[in-house]
C-alpha cells in the first residue's frame, strides 16, 4: 500500500474552504470562478479588468464656477457583474463638486471585469474624477 501523494494519507490536507491567502471568495456561479474580488487583492489567472464604455464628466455647479474650483474627487465603488455601480464612497471630496462627481460616476457605463470570460464583481475600486470650472 502506498502512502505518498494520491495514496492513503497522502495528497492535500483537508482545508477550511478558504484560499491559501485566507480569502473565501466562493464560486456560487458554478464555474469555479470567484463571483467577486477586491480591487487590491491579487487577481487570478484569466482576469480582465473593468473597461469603460462611457465615462461621464462631472457637471460644474454654479458654486464651483463662482469659487473657481479645481480639484480631483476620489471615490471608491463596487463595479458589479451586472454592469451596475453601487456602494459609492467619497474618499477625497472637493468643495461644491463632490455630489456632481458621484452623479457622473452613476451615469457612467462600463463592461464588467471577467475571469475566463465570466463577469465578476470588483469591490473597492478607486475612481478619480477631475473637476474644474
């Protein structure tokens, strides 16, 4: 009787359902592909990032024009596998333009990220929106 890899007692030890880096991405879509990843996490083989189809620009507010506002709003959002954007967080606001920048992100269109052609959700994606009067 063999006791090496593939034989009794050999092979991989039983696991706890998490990947070697401790994440538990799961594969509820039945493809063996994680249904979501974090933007900052290492990407698996076959990963293709989000691609912009239409990136809306922020509409300059009258207050921003009056105060000659120039800056860069930093947002963080979830880009979903169904091509929607949710969970928008403001990380770096710009006076008189933050709401307009959030609205511009909501009006934008993108092609979802994929792994081996399967659309996935990407969480905590940083998005910069330049604003000027």
